[in-house]
C-alpha cells in the first residue's frame, strides 16, 4: 500500500483492517497479526500497535494479555447500535449548530447540498464529510469532538460501502436536504430529527448491502423465501 502523505500510519493501518472486515476477508474472532498488517501496509510494528490500541478504544477489537488482539462482534446488531449512537451524538451537534447558524454558514451548507445531487460516489462522500465537519465545528466543544473521534475508524469504511450504490446516495441526500433546511431556520429539533432519521436509514441500507455482498448472512426468513 503506497504511503499517504498527511495521514498517520496508524490510521492507514486501521483502514486496512476495516476494509477487510467490511469485505469479509477478516471475521469476528479473528486474531490480528501485527507482522502481517505491518507488511501489508508497509509500515513498522509501532504504528500497528498504536492502531490496535485505537481500535480497542473504539470497540472494534479486544486485546487479551499475552494472547493478542481479536476482532469484536460484527453483525447487523453492531451496525445498528453504532449508527444509533452516532445519530445521537451528531444529532446533538446539529441541534447545537442550529442555535449558532449564520447566513454565511447557512449558505455554505446549502451549496454543499446542492452539489450532492449530481455528485459521483467519491465526490458525494467528500461533500457530505465536509457538511458534517462544518456542522460539527459550529458549536461542538472538546468533549463532543472527543466523542465524535471514536467513530473515525468505523464510519469512513462503512460510508464508503454505503455510498457505492446510487439508490443509497439518493436516500442520504433526502435527509441532508431536511437537515440543511432545519439548520437554515435555526430549528434545533428539526435538525436533530433529520440527523437521527438519516443515521437510522443508513444503518438499514448498510446492513442490506453487507447481506448482498455476503459479509452478513441473509436473515432466516429471506433465506427460506430464496
């Protein structure tokens, strides 16, 4: 894997692990091989160890003394729980941002949402992350930013899988429009609802996509009907 300038080695290693978790090459309960990761990413073992500590803090791995680090549960329930928590935190940030909205920020957010309509998947991802960044820094304090950072290993890979399909991007855009309009009006409750509704639908879409890719098994009822 080529060196990505401006990105820490531990984050590149985390992305390497998450990519394999989301495509099924790594499974819950698998032991993380530090040497294999270091070789695969092209880095030393020191940032790999830092990465494992980060993933453990984020609830993605569990480390056992003298035994190593093992991937935690990864199933529809984990996806739904992650998005529910992410929706609560980012919804709180959006509600706070609505009280601090300025005409300049409102205009910037509207421009981003308008550009989403015709964006390809990579541009769509960049634009929505920029939207979230602007909302999150508008009123978030250090505790909020620290809580948001715990999702930085899971969400980028999950979102990359999610926006791969045009239908998913269309549904996500619908929620971003609702949030942007609520923010422009200073409607804290409406902004929070839009964020939480988007996260709930993203969880549903992501689970369906991971079932389609055979990372998750089909629910028993779907398997019988097939």
